[in-house]
C-alpha cells in the first residue's frame, strides 16, 4: 500500500477536491465518480458524499493508496 501525507492550510478540504489535489483524480468529474460509486473510504468507512469535509487527522483510502491529512 502506498501512503501519502497531504498538508492542508485551511480548516478542511472537500473530499473531491482532496482527490484532485493529491493527483489520484485527474479531473473533478473523475473525483466525483470515484466517490459516488463507493471507491473511497474515509477513516475506514465507505464515503459517497463528494463534498464531505475532510479535516486534519482524517485518513482516505482508495485502491492501494492511503492518504493521511495533516
């Protein structure tokens, strides 16, 4: 499993924007599909809310990539 650390400056980032920012999704449309089709988990649970607020300390997993938000 590949682990990445993404640092955010604001209080939160939305899930779809995080996927674009991290490079996992190339476009907003691709990020949206990944989320609503159930490919993304947030803190160990499948998340289908593309505008879900992601805070420092959250962990995102998709396929073999885990993202730790700091």
